[in-house]
């Protein structure tokens, strides 16, 4: 038998090699980069993913009035080629007057306002039924009518089209009201809004028409017609949804 001390001596190289292998990972870990401290700023590309606090605050703040960039045009009706009227197209809804005026300047470069009876402007409107936050629901109208007075001609207004010319204190194509919800705007269209559009001697009551109310993506459009000895008229009142911009 070998003495015990000889067995221990022969195992010493093996123990030394094992110890060296245990130390290697520790050495490698020293060369690894330390994680960034909690106060270190993120790279620019990561900062882009974060929404600024000011934007979040603006989106959540309600407003009692909005500024609309409105293009009011005199044009031919789609359904009947002999009928004309004013129609408003809303190019943008804004929280601030400055934002709307900036958009107006850009729109003036794209749209031709030299046409007769065409206007492009900013309109300020109060919000009904509370505060508007992310969206505004705008109610507007249009009346299409045939030429009524053959001898009427006026560069300042469509005199031959009495309803669109502003007779009877009506202004088709204008913004009627702004609301903070689709439900409130829809209710206005089928109630007070239609009464503001309607003339008793022309359109009468909403109940006199067959299926005058139509829905498109949850928004109401009321369309009515009149044809008699005094001429032909088509009336429309509808809701448009617009995202509020700064």
C-alpha cells in the first residue's frame, strides 16, 4: 500500500487545475460592462418612443370652444345637375386660434378661393353639452335649389337662389353647432337642427318624409326633398366627426 501522503501529493495538480477553472468566469465577469445607473439618460432613439408629458396633458384637457378651418363652396348637387347650393367642408378642428390660423395659411395655398361665392376662413364655435377633449362633432347643413329668378344676377350673393342667398334669415352651408359627443350631435340633427334648417312652407315636418334619417358610422344624416310649383329643393343636415388638433 502507498502511504497516504503520496496519494495527496499526486492529486495536488488536479486541485490546482480545478481552482483555475473556477476563477476564469469571475475574471470574465470583470470585463463585462456594468448596467447604466438609474439616473443615466436614455439614447435619443429611445426617447422618441416616450410621449411628452405636455402632449398627454393637452390631449386630456377639455375645451369649451373650438376653431374650425372651413371651406364654404358654391357647387352643383350630386343628385340633380340643375340644382346648386352652399356646402361647408371642414379642413380641421383646433384647440387654439393660432393652430387654426397656421392651418388656414397652408390651406390657402392648396384651395382656389377666387371662385365666385367661395370662402375659406377660421370660425370659432362654442361646444355644447360640456367639454370637447379628443374629438368634436360638428353639425352643418346644405340646401340645393333650382335657379328661381331668371333676371337675378349679383356678384356678391347667389341672388337667383333665394334660400342660399340668405332670404328668410336662413344660411345653408354654415356651421350650426358643435358638440362633445356623437349622441348629442345626432339628437340635435333630428330635433332642433332640422327645425333650424326646415321651412314650414317647403320641407314641413320630419314626420312627413319616408326614411329621412340615415346612419353612417354612427353619425346621422337627414335628407329631405320638396318639389312643387314654387320649385325643387333638397335639404340636408348632418354630423361630422373631427379630431382636435393643438
